[in-house]
C-alpha cells in the first residue's frame, strides 16, 4: 500500500496522518501546499474535499485523517 498526502506544514491533522502512516510502515509521498494555494485549490476541486490532509491510498481518494484512520 502506498499513500499520497496533500498537506499544510502547520496542520495538526496532517501531522497525525503522517504519524499514523509511519506507525503502520506505509510509504507515502507528501505534497506540502503552503506556498501553492492555486494548486491546492485545484486538488480540492478535483476531489471535492475542502480540508487538508487530502489522502489517497493506492491512487484512490479516501478523504482526510478520519477516513484514513478508519481505512487502516
């Protein structure tokens, strides 16, 4: 399983998502969006999800931290 995260560096739920993935030994790619607001807006529209983290597992959008916790 591989994960992809769209995050803000100061987001507590983003930090929790990364910690959970690390605890479970799941590799992930992080896209820190602090300086990319336009790109983040595009990602939010694409997945119809207004908050970060935006989490994909094996290329499939699952939601945010709550959905990640439930999926693992």
